[in-house]
C-alpha cells in the first residue's frame, strides 16, 4: 500500500498522455468509488461527471478544436484578478520552459495551449458539473470529490489534469455529451497514463509557506 503522503506529493498535472494505452475500467471505477466518499453539505453529493472514451471522445475533441479555431479562447476567457495574474505567468514559465518553448515563441505556445482541447491525448475525457441551483458551498463539495478522485487515480498509477479551459465552450460540451441545461459546467479533466518522456509532466509547481495563507489564533 502506498503511503498517503507519497500519493499527495507525487500528484502532478499531466499534460501529455499515452493515447494508445487504455485505462482498465475497473481502475476508474475503484477511484470513483473512493471519490464519492467525499463530504458535502447535508450529503447532497453535488458532483456530476460525464466521461467520453472511444469514438465519443474523438467527436468531442474534433468539435472542441473546431470551436477553438473559429473563436480563439483569448476572445472569451476572463483573466485572473490582477493581483493573482503573476501566478499564471510563473506557472507558464515553468511549464513552457520544461517543453523548451521560449516566451516569445507565440506559435509554440499556441500549439501547446491548443492541446488542452484535445485533452492532451488522454483516452478518457471528463467534464465535471453540478446542478445550477447549487452555490459556492456546494462547489466546495465538488472540489473535495475531485481532489479525492485525483489522488485515487494517482495511487493507481494514472495521470490526470483538471482543465478550466474546457469549460470555455459549454455549448459544444452540451451538444456532444448531452449535458442538460440544469447542470452548470465547472471544468474538464483528462485521465490516462502519463507520458513519462514528456518533460512538462515532471514539473513541480511551488507552494506558498503555510504562514502565507494559514492563521493560528491562540488567544
């Protein structure tokens, strides 16, 4: 049995997968059975996930890439609040640097970014939703479900990546996956066996010291 601390510390956002190495369904089911044990407000279990594999995944990726090429995400995506924008720049420098893409290489950066909507070649493409009547408290429950799922996948040797960019094209997702209007689309996720030869899969993004965001009050 892998130590829990090792599972947490070794988790990475994988940005390239082995497309021809399928995931045994039982491994995915095992991870999901653990993920649904996550806590939620009044046990509402607000998570709802759609997975596309095989030909359905191919059609989804084709539709997303067509939408991306027709309406590039820079025209749609709202940026981070200005005070946090440096986080994206710092992370981008690490990830693109590992891929050998220079800051002024616009074509290389776009090619790497575009792989988001191909789910980085992962054989399992997921879309995470919750009911539209739920609020931020319930979104916390979805987050705990998602984190538990990521760790359970990692324990089983599977890579993953949570992708906010997937949600920039909700109409495509609804049409391709039959997602009803009463579900709010939160994010996408890629699941598969990570390509260990891809340098960016080994990037460890830094974390702030605990004192930056954690406060203990004793009196």
